[in-house]
């Protein structure tokens, strides 16, 4: 018999863990009041063991604090920490060409620039949520402008410095349409007009994500050819169940929002198959 979850109790537990333990821990130990931004590398007792500031977490933390401020409790400490983080990102992580550094020193000097689009993506999320939390339209305009660059780069990664080598097979990663779909959700919010404006791109992201789903095998592949066919070698064999479950979550959200029952069932299959593939029952 399938295991049944008491959703009310689960919600209470997760709410307690988030608001009484997780967020207080990070607020106590992560905020850098001297240089701005957040410390990422914390020991279990909150000790900072590496002052490197990774931009993915900087953007995520700004987004989370702004989201909590807007939807849970308008705590001054949350929005002040979010503003502190966004100021650090806009001052130190964002380059004049729209690229965003992957890692910075404590005081904001660049350490690493990836040949990927994900640092930019997390800045888009931070800007969009801060726009809503602060009621500042200019931040949303900034988020949309950066998203347009990211969308263009995602189809040609040579524009972010990744070389196109003659021996490379044509391939697409699940991560790219998945993160773009997530960004569109952040930009659209509850705005019906924005939803219409982004509809074609939503459909394109869903189409590309579903190329990775193989119902006959009950598997979700991390990397496939642009037409969805399987690749030779280790890259073509890679399964990442946690990542695939995340893709199922995003797909389910849009299936329900767009009223597409068949897509909703596919999303459930993605999660079920990936859970069965990744779960260690021993």
C-alpha cells in the first residue's frame, strides 16, 4: 500500500524548519555587514571557513529573503539583508557586457567567470523578486533586459566564451530550458499580460525539456541531441534523478497553470520514474 503523507503536518514541520532554524542560522552567520553580500561557506556552527562569495547563492539568497518579506512577514531585517545582497551583486558581480561573475572575493574582486549562463540567471531571479518586494519597476526592467541576453546566449554559448570544437557532437542539456522556464516564472509572476507575452517561450522551453523524457524507458536523460535522440558515450548515458525531479516540478507547475492535463500526467511520470531510478532501497 502506498505510503500516505499527512500534508498538514508536513507543512507545519517544513515551515518550522525554514522560519525557526534555517533562516535564523543564515541571518546570524551569512550576512557580511562590512563588504556586502553573503558568506556561503559556513560550518555547522556558523563559522565561515572560506570567504569566497559564490554568485549563485548570492542571487538565491536575495531572492529568498525578498520572497519571504513579500509573502510571509515584512521583517525589516530580511529586506535590509536582501538589499545589501543585491547592492553587492550589482556593484561587483555584474559586468558592463552583461556577464556575471561566478565567484568573488569577500570585498567583491572577481575570482572566476564561467562559460555558462547560470550566474546571470540567479541575478535575474533576484532582481525580479526585489522589484516586487520593493515596488520598484526599474528592477524588473533590469531583470527583463538581462533575461533577453541570457535567452540569446543560451542558443549560442560561444557568446559567453565556450569554444565550438569540431569533434563535439550537437547536444543540449536539461539544465538550460529548465532554468529558463524558472526565470520566466519569476518574470511573469501573477501578471496575465506578461504570461501572454512569454507564452511562445514557455512552450519552447517545455518542448525542449520533454526531448529528454523517454517514456518507453521510463527515464529522463540529462543530455540529448537537439532532436531528442540519445547520444553515444558517457554523456548520453547520464541520469541525474534529483535534477529530473526538479524538471518534473517545474513542468507540473506550468501544466496546472496552463490547464494541460496530459502535460500534468507527464510531469507526474517524470517524478515517479526519477524517484524509482535514484532511490537506494538497500
